[in-house]
C-alpha cells in the first residue's frame, strides 16, 4: 500500500531554497535544554574519576546535534513489527536526512547551571535561511502529532539517550500502526520530525525518553501469504 505525499511534503525535501514569502514569522533559532550527570555511574568503558565539564558539554552538544537535525531535517525510517507465528523479529532503522556538522559555530551553549547532581545546558542553534523556511513549513503542516516513550541502557553512557529517543519513536510508530491497520504489515516506511526537544530522565539503570513527532507514512507493505 502506497501513500501519496502532499505538495508541501515534497517542497520540504526538495525545495529548501524557497523564497521567504509566506514565512515572515520563521524562527531565527531553536533552543533546547540538555543535561549530564556530574558524577555518572558507568560500567562500560569506565574511566577514573568523573568526566570533565568539557566532556559533559560535548556529550550534550552531541545530543543537541541529533535532536535539532531531527527538528529541522527529520529522519527516514523503516519498521518491521515482530511476528512470532512467522518467526520474524522486530526491526526498526532510522537514517538522518541531514546532519548538523560537529563543531558548527551555529550550535552554541548559551548558559549552564547545576542542580540535583546534574549540569544543565541551554543550547541554541542559529538557523540558516533555508533552515528557517524548512522549519516554518513543518510547523504549518497539519499532519497529526503522535508520541511515544522508549529506553536506553544508562550504564553504557550518555549517548544511550539517543538510543532512548529512537526507541521512543519506534514505540510511537508501532502504536500508530496498531490504530491504523488491523493486520501487522511486513514493512512500514516513512519519515518523521521531532516537534520539540525530547524529554529524558534516568531511572532504574535506564534512560527513559518521551518524544512528540510528526509522522509521514510513505508505504505499508502487507504480507501476501501467511
């Protein structure tokens, strides 16, 4: 089963240099708050002593790069639900449409503070013109928002927050498909964007993320024979 994408959808992916007409209120930057533990517990690749402030900042910048790119450019995904009867394992893949370069001068730590054993950073990303148009177009689109939650392994390190974000998206996609189709598909494929910075906390040896996304479902491939 194929789904036709709207003209606006294709404009977002192929006409990123569109003129500013209609985008007078395009945001100049996006902002998110990120955090890192002052003294994290890590069992894998452990090193002596707590990480330096620079290492904490770099970990938060890496998460910000992932999240902000997901808000501006989005991701493509494929999803195969698990099926015990068919002996099929669940598979979920995510690929970024574009990345914010590591060390980009447009990515800026505006403020840091500590509270409750954590260091927090307010991070801004200053949008280029075509990114402003793209973000404004996403915001104008009326595609419904969906949400989900997912987990990552805390003891593996702070990059597991990104794993938790991806698993939260998988949860959102899985629940959306359950409501949309009676039979499990062989494959679902499409694109999504973060509509806001995901929320994440640590609990019981896990990072737990909650995400809100806009989902564009391009294809549902059914099973032809049981």
